[in-house]
């Protein structure tokens, strides 16, 4: 035998030399849920180890994360049902929970990177990402709301706005509004290939944002489609996106690779709530080793081509790496 591939696996030191992929804490974005109130932190049942924080406690959590090297946070608000309406008006309330939280975080942690969510569903009485009329999700009318949301988020200090709505034309629409408002430095992380996925269930529990009727199949992509992701990516790239995101991550590694091979801007992947919940549930039953499954999941997502990973494991991974 001339080639014995096992020679390169013979010890930890040699395996370290030939290891092709490793996940750094600086690759990670930590999604955080916020809620109204004072000094509380409520665990989300379907996401053990993940909490909804009131703003005061959110600041403490961010402080702990910053000390672990996690510097980037994607914020998602749980909005009281009474404040939701058809047009998501609460989303641009300057005194509302979300914009207040962004301002407070950026004041206390100016070196953090805040990724704000641009979509109507947390504030929509219909539980959809766009304006609903006669059971239909309106595209162009929704853009006006998204543009306004992105602008107020930028004004509040957001570093990156991340449209997660899947309306057509929103990246260009938002870019124009940001530039006209003087926010040329605010980046856009586009949820480019966002699939109509069963893996968002626990997130919708966290936000209490499940659609009141129907599903999201007229705007989110069909899980069966890969080539269609290129159409979305070409549009988002040409409209000025700074990052292209694939979501969920593990069931769509082929899509991550496809975008990585075809575009030169950084690819992000969202390791979503259901992916997290599955690992946690199996680990809690003693069916898998949770730490190893976490590391393997994140490594696979990075190996497929994602530079940036949004993951509920961010803090846990940073803690784990430190203990090694
Ligand atoms: C909606 C949104 C969703 C997620 C992020 N933004 C769910 C949905 O489309 O219904 C899911 C994230 C997760 O599951 O972790 N704008």
C-alpha cells in the first residue's frame, strides 16, 4: 500500500495538523429573545437553555457573552398580543421594546454588533411576514413597512439589518431608504434562501408568532428546490446585500455550498430553533452526546461554506471552547 490515509489520523497532534475546518467564536451570531418587563428571564419550553430576557437582563447576558468573545447578536422581540395589528405599526414605535433595546445595547456595548430583524411577523396580528388582504400576502405594500422598519432600526443604532420576510425586491428597497437616510454604513444580511420549514416551530413558540391561518409557502421557498436559491441570491446580491443567508442550516448544506461556490460575499447560515431543539431533546434523553453533536453541527455548517453561523449554541460553544 502506497497510501495509508490512517497515517494522518494517528494522534491528536497529527489530526490537528490536517484538520480542514474549525469554528471560531468570532464566526457566530447569537440570536436572543426579548420581552417586556423587569428582571425576568423565562426559559422557552421547546428550547431548553434559551430564554426570553427583559431588557435589563438582556444587557447582563450580552455582557457575559462579550466576555466569552461572542460579539454579535440577532434580536427577536416577543410582543404583547394587544400591540399587534395588521400593519405591524408597533415595529416602528421609537418607545417600543425593540428599538429601546437596540439603543440601550449600543449605548452600553458600542463594540457589539447588533443584527436587527426586518419582518412583520412579531408585530402582526395575522402572524405573517407581510400585510394580509383577503388571505393573500401583499408584496409591494409590505415593502413600505419593511423599509420604515429598517430605517428606524438604523436610527436606533443597528449595525446590520436582516430582512427575514422573503418579499420580492426588499433588499434594494431597504438599501435605497437606508442610503437616502444617510445610513450608507448599515449593512444588509439578506435571508436569501429561506425555506418554508418545519424546523421553525420552537421559534414561533418563543415569539408567539405562529401564522393565524395558512402557512408561509407563498413567500418562503419550497424545501425541494435548490436551483431557485440561485435566483434569490442573484437578486439579493445585485440589490446590494452584504451577506447571503441560508435557513435552516443542516438540512440545506447543499444550498450553502451552492451559494458559496457562486458568490464572493460572505455566506451566513441560520442553525434554527428546531435544529437546536432536536439536539437538546436527544441529549436530555441520553440518546446523543449534546456537546459533541453541537460541535459536529457547527463544524458541518462551516465546512459546507458558511462563514457566519447564527446559532442558539453560540454562548454554549464559546464556553465549551474555553474549557478545552
Ligand atoms: C420570521 C422568522 C422565523 C425565524 C426567524 N425569523 C420563523 C418563520 O419564518 O416563521 C425562525 C428562526 C428559528 O427557527 O430559529 N421572520
